[in-house]
């Protein structure tokens, strides 16, 4: 029997920065490499993940016959770890590319416009070996130790942003939102059963964690009738996020068109390009007649 248990948690942003410094010590880094920025982009990664990130960046640099690791190699290595290799040989129809562009633009636009969202770092519609046809990457400005109910509700809205864009522009749904739906459902269920964030059930734990140290899931511990009520509450939370996303995109439809069209042309846009589109005049907005 062990007298002492030591839980080794994943490193926070400061810890990730220090770990990156260790793994970058014997590697030639370019002047544009910002370890603080990389630490913010790698939320949830372990020390082993960060080691793999820097080693992959070094390998990419060697393949490109460069003398030092640049931020482009680090960013590409991060994307490989998160979503797999690019599959540029996968041929997509123009209609599919257009749908994906609006889907990812919906995520990015809702994520940017809501109060508690993290800044957009990159949007791409290049398919990946993981099966993803595109993704939107956001960078955390600060480490989140506590999350409010409103912040969780806005996360639900961001996850619903892709499907909302499809409905708004094309009037139909695709299978591209499957992963978003799964993540949104998990968040909403945790809000109801674990976090006491349901107005209907209040501060009541409706489940308990099994095998916490082995990554176990939360098991429902209530009657069948209450379980049905939980499902109804989870559905209502996700639908509220869905409606928030739809309304946000309706109010900013012209920016959605601009971002999606730009994304179709370039396939990948940076956070800086995304912000530049948001700040410029609406190219898709109708010109109003001059008053005389």
C-alpha cells in the first residue's frame, strides 16, 4: 500500500514555456521563434508532446535545408501533431471546398465575436490524414483555471458555428459537424451532471467519476426519469448555443462571405489575415444609394 500519492498534472503555460526551453536548448532557433507564443498554442500538451513538437520542427528544418528552425516549421509541426499530415493530393469538388470554407469561417467568426473567445491563430481547409477536411486553431491568451457558465455556453456556440454557417448559407446540413456535435454534447452534459450549471437541477451531482486516474468517464447515478430530464436539459443547452451561433452569423453575414471567399482562394489564412478582413470595409455589403 502506498502512503503517498503524487498526481503529475499536465503543465500550465509557464511550465510549457520552461519545458520548451529545455528541448530547444541544443537546437538552432530562428529570430522569429517565440516560445511564449508556442506555449500558449500548446494548451493541454504534456512534456513528451512538447519534445515531439520541437524534434518534428528540427526534422522539417533539415528536410528544407535550412540552418535554423523558424516559426513556420514549429507551426507546421504543431498542426501535424494535432490533425495529422496534409493531404493535398486528396481531390475535393469545388462545392465541397466551398462548404468546408464556410464551415470553418463560421467557427472562426463566432469564436472571434463572442466576448470570452480566444484569438484565431489559423484557419485552413487543407485535408489532413486524421480525416479532418479543415480546422480552425485558436490560441489561449491566458491559462484557464476556472470556467464560468457563460464561458461554457459560448464554447457551445463556437462549436455550433460550423453547422450554423452551413444552414445559413446552403440551407442544409453535412456530416462535417460530427466532431463538433460530440464535443458540444460532452460539455453540455458535464455542465448538467457535474458542474451544477443547470437551472433545472441546480447544485446536484448527477454522476460520479470512475477510475479517475485511468481517464475514466463520469457515470450517471440517478433514476431513469431523471436521466431523461438530463437529456432534455443537455439538448436545450446545445440548441441555445446553436441559436446564438446562427444569430451571430446572421448579424455578420457579409463578413462570413468575405472570410469564406478568401479562404477558398488561399486555403490557409493566418490570424493576422483574419483580423485584416474583419477590419476592412465589407466588400460583400450592398452599396446604399447616396442621399440627396
